[in-house]
C-alpha cells in the first residue's frame, strides 16, 4: 500500500530535475501523474531548459513504476495551455488531488536585459499562480497544493545581488511572492480543507545549479569557473557541511506534504536547506 494510492498529482516542470524527481516519488507511492514542461528554451535563461526527449523519459520512468501518466508540452506562463493540460489529464485519469507547482528558471547574469526580470517573475511566480488557477476547479476537501519556493526568497543578498543582474532580482522577487501567496492562499482555502504549503530548497543538484551562470555567482573571482571551481564554494551556503541537496531530498518533503501524514499541515514554509536560512531568520518563538 502506498501513501498516495488512488491519488492523481499535477506536476509542472516535470521533464527533469526536481519536477521529474517529484513525479517519480509520488508515483512510487501510488499516484498517477499529470505532467507538463515547456520543452524549449527561454532566451534570457543562460542554461538549456528541458526537451521533449526529457519529458518522454519522465513518462517512461513513471510507467516503469506501473503508474499512469498524461504528459503535455505546456508553458506555465500561458494559462490556456495549463488549463488544456489539466482538463486532458483529468479526463483520462478521473480526478485531481495534488498540485505541485514546481516549474522554475533562474536567468542570472549582469549583462542580461530587463526582460530577464520579467521572465523570472512570469515563470517562477505567475507560473505558480497559473498552475493553481488551472487546477483549483478540480480540487476538493483533502487536496494538497505544494509550491516550490527557494531560500533566495527567505534571505537577502542571494540572487538579488546587483551583480546577478535583473534576472537574479526577479528570481528573488518571485520566490518571496511564492512564500506570501502560499500563506494567504492557505488561509483562504482552509475552510474548504484544501492545504497549501511551500518547500524552500537550498542549492539542489540540478541543471539550474550545475550551469555556467551559477558557477559565476559562486566564483566571481574567476572569469570562466568550472564545476570543480564552484564545488569548492557551494558549501558556503549551508552551515551543514554539504554543497547541495539532491532532488530526492526535496521530493521526500513534497511527498510528506502531499500525503495524509500532513493532513493538518497548511501554510507551512518548509525549508530543506541544511541550515542556510538560520543566520538570517528568527526562531519564530515569542520574544
């Protein structure tokens, strides 16, 4: 018996990275999957985004787990594309119980145009809102909405450093917005017994982290830093002695929030950050 037997989950950014990991983790626990990804590049983003082949591989891996999956090429910036994907998925799979609004980009670079700010916000914040809007009409009591935030939204001086350009500022702005959106939406949907939570990762070992723009963020002292150069600096983010977490570490948190183990957990800003935010945040206990 899986924790999610009989459930259907909608996962954005599912072609690779965290999104694929989340889809597989939920499928292992019995969920069928509605998966979307853009499967093309965005000009301001300095590393390649997913491909149709990546999404096809997610389909193959989910089906290997003997779960059903409906996968669609869709851009989270386009509400109509998301609505069509959800409608098609629910038609084939019968219902919807879990929403994982995960798709994201990080268009870093001091030489990027202002469009990078707009693109980061459109994908990382508006994309979350569009995802929830497309899915909400199918959700009932017991449903779970989970959004991907970031430690960059919980501390200052991260990607919003001016050296990272307008895209870095847009990324931090979007992730702060996700945090507030989750809080306020959780309050609005609590009377309907629909839970809304956010997961805030530190560095995650995905294509976003393992990219030239991110290497330059961590090694601004070098003109063309390599992965090996950046690996030396990655641990500076976390008090725990690691450079990054793995996608499955975030997926375990997503699974908890999706399952009945968290049936009374809502409005949570769950940090999977190896202590990255501790120095910049208070305990939350009364003074």
